[in-house]
């Protein structure tokens, strides 16, 4: 049973029973997943050519992880302390919806999170009042698409999972029922 089927057959009835919704369309659902990588120190001390190689490698890895082409984000203003000029590449992001989102979340829960060293669960404080879960992953090596032999340098990424939940309690229950390893 994939994640979408699990949501429709198990999560929706459980949420209706627990929160007393009038119909199934009031039940919170996953809206989108955003993967975000900041280049930061990896490219700040490098020449233009070295920086572009690093950026291209990160973009390729992010494309393999998500199954979708990442968008390059540019700096909005210059910050001399970070050696950043307006218009320089500052990071990359991917927004996943529908089938790709469910596939990625299923892979995250069942394969990637268990592969993280010393992983003890996602803290409840990672879920904010709007029902948004943010997970910081220190090394992208936990994803099965990444071959350890071909890695030139590991990078961290942020995974943000947006739901339609109105309250934090609804979001926590939704994530638990979907199988996220939430620790109290």
C-alpha cells in the first residue's frame, strides 16, 4: 500500500473519528514538499569556475533526489560579510506536488530517515502552528539515489512539508498516522 492509499483508507477515517469532521474534505492533507539547499560557504571562497562546478554537482544531486529539475535561487541583495553580490546564486529549491510529493515522502519515511546516523525521531517542535513540518538533513547521503563512490562533497538540505491543517494538533496526528517517526 503506497502513501496515498494509506492516507485515503486509514488516515482519513481515523482523523474523522478523532476530530469529528463533517466530511472527508475537511481532513488535513499534504499540500506540497519543498527541498531547499543553500550554497553558502561551499562557493564563497572559490573562483567562478570552481563555484559553477560545485553548483552544477549540487543541482544534479538534487535532481536525482527529487526527480524534478531544481530552480536556482539568486541573492536579492549584496551582503559584504558573506561575500555575496546581488544576483549571485545563493541556493536551489524544488517544490514537489501530487504524485512526486507522495513518492518522495514515502521514500523519506521508509528509506532515507532510517539511514541517518543516530536518528531518534523527528522532534514535535519541528511542526509549527500552521501545520508545517521542517526537517534539516545534515548530509544528503541518506537518499538511496546518491552513490557514495561518486560523491565529491556532501551537502545538507532542508525538507519542508506543508499541510492544510488548521491547528498544530491536527498536523501532529496527520504526520503520526502517515508513519512519520515523531517523538514526543
